[in-house]
């Protein structure tokens, strides 16, 4: 059973990797991590407890304005939906990645990504998600999702990304 | 030395004149360059192939003299008179110099040398001559070492010539630690590497399994502090260059640490530590133990760098609303803002001479490397590009290296150097992409 699940997950990972420019894809760490384990769905987007469902139906990314770590309206709306889902699926652990676009110096962007991840985490906690399920990491400008040097890409890189992992046996 | 005194008089006169001497050097003047005074014309020098004093030294004698030329010409202050133009042949290191032959080809400086190899040991002798004064400039010098280290001896010769002519400290016998970059922009693989200041002798210090950032040398050049994602989130590490053994310095859960730099004492480490999304400046001993918090603002406080006397720290903070440069006591206390121009200022680095602070400036979508006095006055931008970042000082405080990244999906990072006056901008060769350079102290 476990091996069978892994096979599906590998296929899913490849799909995710293949559409890495899609707005529905994961962050740097990727939601490929920790997809197996009790309490986690069968990996299909039809299963409302699955990572695939979370990514396709809710979305894993919160975007920020230039040089800002304050959540905007769209960010708060998305985080509220994420919180509702996380509260219904308590087996998942959450890593919140914070990222910055390339228009900044390296250390500053590390700190800015840290602020963004912390802001997203704090909002999830305010919406009832148990703080012990949530951790943060910053990647600064080290892992852009989109690689052009225009605002169209920068706006996608100023982000906090929710990375899910199966919580019970991880 | 009497000649030095005369030279200083002349330099003072040049310094007081607001107009540069367009023609460079008076042919009858002493052999002297003022680095900070905007030299227009490189000084013509002749460097005949060093004399091989035994058969085993034949190849090294030529290679060493080529590196000496490369150093001196590479500084932007000298121009080599090609060997084809030489009239005199130097086949005996101790023979009298035929000044007339060197004057005839307008060589103002003459560097002669001799090399002998005994087993694994190489001995390099050199002399510097002020051609138009018909006399040596300083005494002859001799360096000895392992044949493996022959490039260092060439750098020592060039350093001696550079220092005697400019009056500045040497910098060629130094190394640079940096981040070697490979792979696509969205998945850049990074590893620490160290090389000679001119790009030779690259050695890798880490593999590329974890992102590594911002290496900095210890004041003795034997250790490197850097930030690594080895545990999954950024933490500062200390690495011994010779053994490449490393250890984490700050492993407290629920915090992250980055942007480390040694104090001049070689023991204290100043760095940024973040908890609950707020970065502040801390210090700790490189041996471990208690951390001392120096700033406590809700702002991003990062990029700390000590003054060379260890009494002050310059850092960047966005406490005013955007990134600016501040100076505080090494014990903490109220910081004083020193940057007030348009745009954002980050990555401040105190010159090893104490006279300037180098920084990265962002303004109107461009990045610049600049310098200012330690009180923020006399701001001067040296470069401009899509992304210039992270200046580091040569050991003599007269040259700056930094990274330049090109724009777009295929953008790559390279290392560049520029002198304090903004002259002599050039790429430093590296095998792959390169970022985050940090210059070592002069090697002993």
C-alpha cells in the first residue's frame, strides 16, 4: 500500500514539476515533501483532504506589495481559506516560506522574507491554526519562482508559500 | 629618505590643485603615483623577464615576471612597455643598470628580478629603479618559499613595487572567498570557494548541497564565517580554510542568523539574528557562549561591519522607513544615521584604513557601489548597473571588489573590481558564476 502511494506521489511530483510556471505550483521546498502518511488523502485533487486539492482549490501562495510584509486584502482572504482548510485537516504540519524579488540586497531580502513568512504565520494563528503546527523559513531572493527581470515576475516572487507535510509520522 | 620627502612635497602640491594633471607624470619627476588623486595616464614601466639563475628556474623566472606585470598593469596605475621595445637586455641581476637605454624608451620605472630553484624551494630577488632619477627606489628584496607558492612570491614583488611607487599599502598577495554559482536562476547551486585576488588557484570549500551566502574572512585569513541552509534555515557557520572543517555558531531553535562578520579581535562575531520576524544585531564569541544584543528596534537591522579599531559598528536599518546606514558604538547604544541621499543604502563595509565606508545603493531602479566618509559626507558612486551589490575592500583600502548580476531569465553573477576613484572597473575571472566576494587580509 505504502509503495503504491509512493508511485502515485512520484507521478504527482512530476506533474507539479512540469507545470512549475503555473500559478498553482508549489514553493521552493515544494509540496512533494511528506505527501504520504496517515491522515493524508489519496493525492487526487478530488480528495478535499489532499495536498493537490489544497493547491488547486485554495492555493499555496500569498503575494506581497513591493518591499512590504503587511498582508493585503487578497492575502488575508487567501490565508483565511487556508486556515479553514488547515483547521479541518489537523494532521498536516505547515512550513511557511518567505521570499523576496531580486530588487534588493541579499541580507535585507533574507530579513524581508522572514517578515513575510512571519506575517503569514501570524495570520494563520489568528484564524485558529495551532501555532505548534506552523514553522517559518526565509529564502530571501535565493529562490525566485519566476525568473524574468520585470514586475510580472517580481510580483510572483514576493511571496509566502505554504508547504504541507504529513504531521503524524513526520 | 630624502627622495621620499621631495616626492611628498610634489604630491601635496598635486593634491591641493583641483585640476588633474592631464599629462600624468612629469618625466623629470620622481617615480611616484598618488592613488587617490585620479591618475589619468598609467605610469610606463619595463619588466624584463627575470633572470633564471639556474636551469631549473628557467620557466618560473618567466612566469613570475609575467605575474608581476599582470599585477601592476591590472592595478590600472601602470602601463607595460613591451619587451620588443627594450634596448637593454638584463641577463645579470647584479650588473649596472643602463639608465640611458630605459630612458630612451620612456620607461619611468624598471623592475628587475632573478629566480633560482633548489629542489622544491624557489628564491626570488628583485630591484626597482627610478629611471629618470638614475637610481634604485628602495633596497633590493628577496623572497623565498615553496615552488608551489611561486605566484605568491610574484605578488610580493609586485606589492613591493606598487607600495614604493604609490606610498599605499600592498594588496596583491591576498585571496578572495566567494560563492561559486551554477545552474538556472530559479535553482541556483551555490558553494563556497577561495582564490587568489586575481582569480588564480580556485579551491572549493563546500559542496553545493546547501545554499551558502556571504562568506567573510577572519582578520588572520585562516577562518571564514558564512551563512548556510545546511539545517534547512539560514544559520551562521565558521569554517577553517585549511581543513575545511566547519561548525554552526548559532543553533538556537526558532531563530535564524545571517550576515556574520568578525571583529578586529578575531574572536567576536557580529551578526543578524531574527526571532518572530524581527532582525537585530548581536555579538557572540566565535568559540560560542552567550549572545549580546546590540539593537532592539522592530526594524530590519543587518549588514554589520566593525571599524578597524573595533570601537564602532556600521550597519543598515530600515527604521526610518527604508534602508539606510547607521553607525553605533561597538557596545550598542543609540545609532547615528549617516546616509541621507536619495534612494536606499545597504551592505555597509568599513574600509580597513578607517577612512571610508563602502555601500550598495539602490536608486531609480539602478544599483550602485559607492563610498562615503565615516560621517556620511563626500558620498561618491563608483559604479552603476542593473544589480551591483556587496562591496569588499582590498587590504590596502584602495580597491573594492563586488558582485554584478545581469538581468533577465539568463542573468548571471560575476565579480568586478574598481578602485576608490571609480577608475579601472574590470571583471575578475572566475570559472563559473560568482557572488558575495570577501577580500582577505594581506597574507603573511
